[in-house]
């Protein structure tokens, strides 16, 4: 093993030992896209890469510098992946919010349409009730008019019949009056005749 290999191994071992408490502490942090564990580990990984790069530069160890570059690229990839997940989650959240707002708007439109339909139905029911009442009132008026006309016709017929009976009675009374007058005249003629006969008989007895 040459000096560079020994230095590289020493740096790697030292960094591993140094990172042990940091790695152990980071595992106590909440994980996930919004948790602090991943960003903290990215900081540690970038610091690890920077130390390796500086040591490699000081020792002119290309392999150590390349290892540092790989670690930095890996950290960058994880950073981009994390950012992409955060962006995707943000877009999903915005999409969910838009969908929720659209759903709320659709519910509001449906409720408004239902209220309008209910109001229209009530208006139709009121109009139907009013028309029914108007028809019933008109029918009652027509029925009363028919009954009143029938009563007037009946009263007129009774009046005419009564007038006819009165005319008949008047005619009968007139006939009775004529008959009475005739009887009276006949009685008077007979009385006069008897009186004349008595006078004539008296004259004969006195002559």
C-alpha cells in the first residue's frame, strides 16, 4: 500500500467515524419529502464530498478527487429527485385544490339548480291550485246562474198560470153576474106581470 492509498483509507475511515454520530442523530429526525432527515443527510454528504475533494487536492490524489466528485453528483441527483418530488407533490396539491374548488362550484351549481327547480315546482303548484280554484268558482257561479234562471222561469210560469187562473175566475165571475142580472130581470118581469094582472083584476071588480 502506497502513501496515497494509506492517506485515502485514513481520510475515509476518519470521515466514517466522524459521520457515525451524525448519521445516528439524523435517523432520529422525521423522514419523507417534507421531513428534515433527507436535507440534513444531503448537507452531510456534500460536506463529506468537500472534505474529500480538499484532501484529494492537497494530496494530489485524483482518485480521491473523483470519489468526491461522484459523491457530490450523487448528492446533486438526490437533491434534484427531492425537488422533483416536492414539485410533483405541490402540483398534486394544487390539482387537488382546483378539483376541490371545481367540486364545490359544481355542488353549488347543483344546489342552485335544485332550489330553482323546487321554486319552479312550487310556482307551478300554486298556479295549478289557483286555476283549479278559479275553475271551481266559475263552475259555482255558472251553477248559481242556471239555478237562478230556472227559478226565474219557474216564477214566471207560476205568475202566468196565476194570471190565467185569475182571468178564468174573472170570466166566470162576469158570467155569474150576467146570469144574476138575467135572473133578476126575469124575476122583475114576473113581478111586474103579476102586478099588472092584479091591477087588471081589481079594475074588473070595481067596474
